[in-house]
C-alpha cells in the first residue's frame, strides 16, 4: 500500500470535521450579532475571539497529532494482519468499539476458513500421494507383462502406459506445487547427469517416434533442485515426442548456462506462443491432437519460478520449436 502524504491526511482530518466547524462558525455569528445589538465594545469582542481562535488552533493541532499517529498504527496493522486482534488500539468511541468487534468477528471467520482449507488441502495431498503409490503397482505389473513379448501391439501399449505414468506424476507434482510445504532441495548439481536421466527415460519414445537426438555432454554445474529441474526437462521432451515426430531434437548448453532444447517439428502458431505457459491453454496443436491437457507447460512455468529459473520459447511454424531455460545465477558472497 502506497504511503499517503501528511498533507493529504490533514485534508481528510479537516474534511471530517467540516460539520463541527460549520456549527462553531454559526455560533460565532450568533454571538457577533448579539454583541452588536447590545453595543458591546469591539476590542473586548475581538480579544475574546482571538483567545478562542488560539485555543481552537492548539486543540486542532493536538487532535491532528493523535489522528495522524492512529492512522499510522492502522496502516501498520494492515501490513501485519496476522496480529490484528492482538494489537487493535483501545476504542475511543462506541462506533470504534463496534467496528473493532466486527473486525474481530471477520478475523475469526477468516481463521476458521483458512484452517478448514488447510485441512482439506492436507487430506487431498495425502489421498493423491497414496493413490500415486498404489497405482504404480498395477502399472509395474502391466509393464512386466507387456515386456514379456515384443510385438507391435505390446510396444503400442507400452507407449500408452508410459504416458499414463507421466500423467500420474503430473497429478502428484500439481499437488506438491500448490502445497504450503517446501519440497525443494537446492544444491550444486552436474547438469549432464540430470539431462542423461531425462534422455534415458525418453529414449524408447524418441526411437519409436523416429526422433534423432543430438546431445554433447557438458561439464556445467548448476544450483537447482534436481528432481524439479528434471521434471521441467521431461515435460519439454514429452512435448517433442508429441509434436516433433520424424524430426530431430538437439539439446545444448551455452557457456552462460542457458539450456536449449530445440526440435524441428511442426512448430507453434505465432498467436499461441505468448500463451503456451498459461493454465489450460492448448493452442492450435493441442486442439488438433485432442489429447493435450494444457497443464504440462503451465507446471513448467510454476516450477521454474520456484527454482528462480527463467523459461522461454521461440518457434516457427513448420520449422520447429526451441525451449530455453536460464540456469545462470549470480554468485552470493557472505561477508
């Protein structure tokens, strides 16, 4: 909240007392008329009037001092609303007491709703976590069964099973990103090891979709969370598998720690590029695919923000798409 200037507060102080000022002016007018009709000495009237004006100015200044300090105290409470019910000033009028009681009632209702929401969030998180771990068992059994015989049908089913696993992990990560608890562990990681994990996981899909991969190992280390950076990379590879079939995929790292994942697939329509990281946005390609959820890249953006990485995209229809992740961080020195 922008801090208000003192003269603005003074104007509001005077404006709130405009009726009292008008009443005092009316009283002064009545006394002036009466004194005039009774032919009282002008000097005595002016002397008494001057004393009244001086006393009024003093009282007005003192009142404004307390008014200004009370305003500052309320602004401080507004910025620290968690301690609102403990730090409310003593009410000076019945109206202030009524307002404070209403504020306390609203604060209690807010706290109850917040506790209820947190409880529901924890229960949902526990449910999804349990569901993910339970669903992995039948998925593993199906995978072992399908791998028992190498047929075209089994390979097709394994690809669909792989997608199912990805959606399961996406559901769990969605809950974790929205959780109040922190699931991040920051340290220096070898970027090559993270990339190799993603490539190894998606290798069968790349081969199946005839995507030629070009990647040269790198010795770059980055400050990040391995699990969540891996999640971002996997989501980008998942998009490449869907929209860059029978093409090539190049993964490169620049000296300034810019990770680039470029494909030569169908590309993204120019009007869709600014919106692909929005929640639920599928764009032209997603609508054509009929299977896009519009959540993968949205989760990538949320994750990148929590990791303090910058993610961007460049694309040309018919030529391909390049995702970039800025992993550069300025060195922090402790004095």
